[in-house]
C-alpha cells in the first residue's frame, strides 16, 4: 500500500500517476472516507477522554457526602455517547480498508508510458535467433512429444493444463530446477522450501488480493490459496518483523510448483507448454534498502539473464510500460526467449521492484544503523526461471534431425547425457 501521509498530502499527484496504469481506483472517494474516518476517530477519542474525567470525578466524590446522582446520570449519558462515536468510527473501518487496498502502486518515473503490451520497450537482446536448429518446429509437433508430456492422461486424472512429464522430459525439468537453484546459490541467494498453501493475509500482503482472486485456486473451508508463485510465502517470511540494516540486502530463492487458473486462456498461443495450470518455477526474492532498490533490480535482472545465456537461448528484455504493469509493481522487466519452432517470443521471467508497497502491507521494516526511526524495506522478486517455456525453447531450438534434443552443456551434470529422447523411435 502507499504511504498514507504522502497519499493525503499528494492526492492529485498520485491520481495523475495512477491514470497511466490499467487499474481503476477512486482516490477522491478514499480521501473523503479517510477524512470522515479521522474525524470520527478524533471525536470518539475525545469522548473517551471526557468519559475518563467524569469517571475520575465520580470516584473522588464517593464517600465525601456529596450527592452523586447527577454525576452518575451524566456519566451514563457520556458512556452511551462515547460508545456510539466509537461504533460510528468502526463502521467506516471496513470501507476505508477496502478503498485503501484498492489503490495500486505508483509507477516509477523511468517506466515507459503506454496502454498495452504493444507499448513495452525492448531494451536489450542477446543471442542469434537465426542460429537455432534448422530442424526447429513447435514443441507440441515434435514426433513423440506426447510420450514425454502426456496431456490426455493429465485431463483424465485432474483436468486440462495438468500434464504428466515422463522419462527424459521429467529429467529435463529436474535438471533445470537443479541448475537454477545452484546458480541462485552461487549468486548469494539462500534456498527456501516454503509452504505451497498460503492464507488470505499473505496473499493480501504481496498484492494478489484484492486483484487476482480469479487467478488463484482457493480452499474456502480452510481459507487457503494454492501458491501461484513462491513470491507469496517467501516474501511473507519476514511479515511483521524488524530487520537490521546491516543485513540488507537479503536474498532468498525457492523452487515450488505454481498453480494458476488462467481463466479465459485458449487458442494456439496456449498449446503445449505455453500455458499450464500447474508448472514449476524458481523464484528469486530480495529485501533491500530503499536507496538501493533500482540498483538491486538491475542485479536481479542480471541474475535471471545469466541463466538464459548459460543455456544458450536467445532472449530479449522488455521494459514493461505503465499500462501493462502489475498492480503492486513500481518497475518491471520481462525476459522473453526465442521459440525457434513457433517463431515468436515467450515470456519466462518478470523482474520487478515493488518499492515499499508490499512491505507496508506486510509490515516489514528495518532498524537503521544510525539509530533513527524504523523504515520500510523495499521488496523485489523475479523468476529465475519459470520452467515450461524455457523447456519449450530448449526442445525447439535444439531439435535434431533424428527427433532427439541436444541438451545444453550446463545441464549435463544434472541430466547425465547429451541427448533427450521422447519416443521409442527417436
């Protein structure tokens, strides 16, 4: 959430900034409810103070021989009025909280202004898209693909978007996960193995609620959500805690399955590995000093890019425009790999700075070394990386004439052989 004092003092400035994002919120309505709430709270507190004074006067009068009937009657009236004012203030709390949580983060001034993904700006490209295998084809058309990734039986067991990975396909997924985690460790990230279910408070802290209710799988009986990303449990690890400035930046990584409903997704662009309801991902998360937020974002992006370079996958980096950026995001880069068979770019990572937006919701602060007042940390995260589309690019870009797939050199120590095969004839 935004700093409340700044929001009250710079409402017009924030309204102008938020018009550049795709989310609708009513700053004027919030400020009106906020003003009324503050007035009600002030009146309730004043009434409680007067009630305490009246109670003290009554206590002093008891036993003095003075008639206290009038004091008792006045005290009763003041007590009723104080409760009424407190109830009025409390009645506004839910609406105030709802409106406050509906306000997205403000985009950083360096973010390109735009309305849709067509306005995103390519800031870097790496590798030669023309140098991929001459045998490249869409991964879902590779002979024997269904022997390595069984969607039909996944539908039988669960539903669409929950495939079985079999044989070398499963081994490739495992090899990628091990590679991503080992590289994260080398870059200073400590590995977590977090819960796969989170509560509503955790989802609210990172900005999934209220915003992405339709994306998450929910267990209403328990009040849990299946994680759409490890960002949620990992970021909430320090919720309601105070960190030491000397410990910043703190880096953590986690591999989890991710569960996303992806409501409304259909068509050729979501075939095969392009979009699934369950997939594996390694997430990189940072808690940093506010003064280092943008510099740490560039380092985070570099960590994700390094994985693609070592996998020898051509990719590009997009600076996401204001209209395509997420609800809690202040600045965001997307990494897209070249799909040599489909002849298009596929997103495999988003690297983002949330400034103190998530930290305020999660109440994560740090104690400055100079002894000054506590401050909110800045949080960042990025995919390092999401498995399915990276796997799709590897399958397509490294397809051999005999139907096997050349395994990138950096995966050999995890995969164990130079070629992956998915059918008896390959």
